[in-house]
């Protein structure tokens, strides 16, 4: 549950950032290239991408920690050795 709150928090940060960026841009440049409706649409998209990216990074990090660096290195070395013995050059 705490992780979910973190993901949503990252999404909220991105959402607010879109509005702040648009407001500051309008104040400094005096241009309103994007309507507030477009900013709102972009903000929701940024929130979604921010939350999903946060979740992906956290979950992949957790997966790597659960495997352990020594085990992961051994598995990669074994896989590489097997490919070399089979004569494979590709990834």
C-alpha cells in the first residue's frame, strides 16, 4: 500500500509540474501557445507516465534485490558460456 502511494505521489508531482511549467512560461514569455484545456490533458498524461515509470523502476529494483547480485552474475555468466559453446554470437 505504501508503494502504491509512492507511485501515485510521483504521478501527482508530474501533474502539478505541468501546470506550474505552463504558468511560469506564460508569465515569463507572455505567450499562451497551449490552452489550459491542453495543459490539463498533458498533465494527466504526465501523471500516468510518471506513476507507471515510478512503479516499473521500483518493481524492477525489488526483483533484482530478491535475486541477489551474485546469483544474477552467475546466471549471466552461465548463459554467456553456454552461448559461446553453442557458437552463438548474438544477444
